[in-house]
């Protein structure tokens, strides 16, 4: 199935249309059941019709419409018996007067579905045909029952007449016309019914309109000479299209004789962000019904923006000109090379502008209101990390959400190249939402960061991903995550966030940035932050230094705005490993983010990766053994003496054990008896000095 691409902020990109079929009619609401027409007097099925309205411009006067795919929605109510659902297709009856006897009968049977009995309510979408191949063609309706529209009819019947609690059509609460058409094989013509009442108090008694999707394409009447412009195949991937590109125009011979070589002249015109125009002819003869690809090479699409493509075929003997033009388009992404590159989702989207489907049809969306996002199916709510807006992927959309994947991806990014002396440090930093909604095994919605090095053709995930579930976030909130991109230094890449749904809450992103620093010739081999009883200790090592002056230690409370804490003198020039350290006394409560600004004697600088540590006043806790059968030892490292409240909850948040212990400053070991707990997973929380730390353990 074709992936769906969008340019976010509601600018659509019809970059690739390689399939000739198009949507003829779509009414795909599934919010209510409609009716079951039942059986005739001889137990013959009664067919109920829905009219398909097709714009006149889709089909030429002498042509017909070819149906490639039809979908209908069937609603199964609880305790429904087995049933056979039959689907029919028919045209407008030219002998009809007004709305009476409109569908031509008998209709043509195009599909039969045998559905099993079940006690479970469910909506089923029955599909006939595929996305390309015509399975039935209907002649053009020249009567124009509705002005400017051609009319065809899809009909559905049931072998079981249980209208009260059996099988029904399904659609939304609104109908487009207050009328219904029915056909009973016992009768000689269809019945036109207004304000239809089926006697069922549980169904809506208006109109035959039901869940229906119809797709098709023109089927042309044969002429002696007819050259058709089939499609323009432009670059599919949204990327920075540097270098010459190739655009292929497909030309088909629909005539009764071959088109000689050189007789079909094709002009390709590109407008928009890039301009191009050239004319080529078919290199060899085109046999009857055959398609020839005409390739236009050396097309420059390097300017960022939307490219609109128009192909026109000119054939002197052509007897039909309504099919001589084909259109398409592509999008050239911009290239980022100045850092830090920031995406706050508040206006234009300089970094992350695009989304595409991977599995299913859910796309990344922007929440842009000065209110919290509230998932209608869960109690979760989430404000933006900063400003008003953030990206979100709705992983809770039953019944079809499980396994859905969507990719939010970037413009092109050229990272700095490693210098002759020293290295570059490139990082992706972003804030991701976490919560505890549906905290049970198997509902582990996740987020992956992936990178493309071949202009969006292939994507490779970095690391093991980031889980949405986190027991620390009893109320949905944000945490900054960091991904090292240094392996791609010197390359032009695209980065993406892949949302994977299992059936949980939303996954949200905000305040994304990319940093790439390649100035100071210092080889930083490690940088770590450790929490100690009274301070956070920063340590880092270098393997070589050239003309280095000092290291400035910087700290942030939000991962975006940093302040200087102090300096550490550098070695100057060194080819041996050097170790450095810095103590941050009295760190801020909550998350503390750190980085090192490396400055050389020419006053050039670069930044290290960001490291973070959580400071809650209660320095740390641990439990042993884990898993535990009876009594376990709870180790508490406290800043000062106080009363520690220990609470054990199950995974749903229910408290199963609580107690209060006196602790002293420093290390404490408290025995906790778990013998009375049932086997399973638990969360132990310690509240001390107004701060809380949690740990997970398993009871055997």
C-alpha cells in the first residue's frame, strides 16, 4: 500500500501518484448501525442501494468508469447468527422518471462474503477488488440525475433477516439524501422509498446511505488513434535532491494501431521551487495497449520547496485530447548546517516538517492550543513542555491501533566533519512524554529514533528505543532524552521519530534540537555525572589536547538554558590521557543537566554531549535480594536524619504495605517483610525530606 506523506501545518504534498485509480465516493463513518432490509416474501434477499456520485469531469462522453475497489461496512450486533452478505453493482436506469425505479435491475453480483456467527459486536469492512485493476465498468450516465454528476449504485443484501439484533449496514448519524432504493427479486423493478421505517427501534430510519468507499478509473472507448499521458513518476522521497534527477513520463497507446517511433512528442514542465522544460519523443514504436517510459534526465530539483510536474503528449493523429495531460509533483527538503538547530513546534517547522505512515494510517499531529491535550478514551492530559504546541502520535485509537507505526522526519542535516586534529560531537536532544496509562504487560507503546543516509530511501533505528510507560510519571509529564549522532559526522542525513502503537496513551515530542560542534582540537573520550551524598560529581577524560585553555562546566534545569558553574584549567597540549573532575555542590532539586564547554587559546570552543542526573534530596535507594521471597533489605542514602515513609504499591497503584522508619544521615539499611505479599511485581517508594524515590521489585 502506498505510504501517506504529509507536509505538516496542513500543506499537503501529492508527490507521487503512480496508481491510476482514484477515489470516486467515500462515506466511511462507522459511528452507528443503519438497518437490515430483511428478506422478500419468498425468502429472497432484498437489496438496498447507495448511490455513488461521480464528477462529470472524471469520464469522457464516450467512455465508461471502471471500478477497481469497493468497500462496504457491516455491523455485527451481539449474538448475531451466521450470514451471507452479497454485494452488487449497477448503473442508472435511463428509463427512470424522477427518483422512482432509479437503479438498473437486476443488479450484477460482484462479491459474496460468508460471515460466521458470533456473540461479539464488531464492525467489518468488506473489500472487493484492488487498487489498480478494473473488475467491472459501467457506461457513462448521460441523464445526469444530479447536476454535474454521474450516478452508479452499490447494493447489499443479507441472507438473514434478523433486523433487531443481527447484521446491519453501518454508517454515521447523518445521511446525504432522505431516500432509499430497494430491489426484491420477487418484484420486477426496484422500489423507491422515502422516510424508510424498518420497524426496528434500535436503528435510524432514514436513507439507504451506508459505509461505502468506491475507487476507479476511466475505461476509454477504443479509437483508431489515441495516445494517453498515463503518469509522471517524480522522485518519491522527500529529501534534499542534490545532483541531476530523473523524471519518467509514461505514455500509453489506447488506439487500434501502433504509434510509430518519434510520433508521440512528450513535453515535461516543472514549476514551483524549480523550473524545467524539455520535449522528447517515443524512441521506438508503441504497440496497441502498451506503455512506454520516456525518461527526462538532468532535471535540477535542488531548490527547497514544492515542485509541480506537468506532462503533455502531442500525437498528430490523436482522436482524443482529454487524456493527453498527466500531473504529479515532488518536494525538495531544505538542508540544515547551522547549529544548534531548534524545533519548538510553535510556528514554522524548520527541523521536523514531514510525516509518513509506515503501518496503518495514523500520522503524527500537532497540538497547538493553549490547553492540555486530553485523550478522549483515557484520563491523561498533557500540556506542552514549553509554549503551546507539541507533536503527538495517538497510539490509543481502538479497535485498529495495535501495530500502527508512523514516522515524523526532518529536513536534511549536514553534520560537521571531524577535523584533522580532534573530533566533532553531534547530538539529538528532545523532550518526550511519559505516563503510566495502561501499565500492563504488552501495552508498551514506544518511540524509536532512526536515521537515513540515502535521502529517505532506507531508515535505520539507533539503539533500543524509548518506552512511553514510566512508573515515575504518575501524572503525564516530560523528560529529556539524548541520542549521540557523532557516528554520522561529515554526512548529510535525515532523522526521524518512529511512533509504534500497541494500545496505550499518546506519545508526544517537544523542544527538539540538534547540536554539532567541531572546532576545538580536544579528543573527549568520556564524560560522566555521578550523584554523591552532598554533590554531583562530573568526571571527563581526554586522549589528546592541542592548544586547549580551559573547560567551563555548565548546568541547566530544563536541558535548554545553561549557566556557567565554574572553570577547570586544561592541559594545553597533550598526547596522553588526562582526567578531570568538578563537584557541583547543592544541585537543584529535580533533574540537573550538565555539559562541558571546551575552550582553546584562540577562544574557539565546542560543547560536550549533555548528561543528566536526578536529585531529589533523598540520594538513592536500592533493594536486595530482588526477586525476594521473605524479608528484603532496603538501602537508603539520606542527606540528613529524618523519618522515612516507605510505601509498597502493586502495578495498578494500590497501596499494599506502608511503614515509617527513622534514618540517619548517610547509609541506612531497613528490613522490609514481604512474606504476606502475593507473587508479582511491585513498586517501593521512599518519601524523605519532602522527596520521593522509587524502585521496582518482584515478589516470589
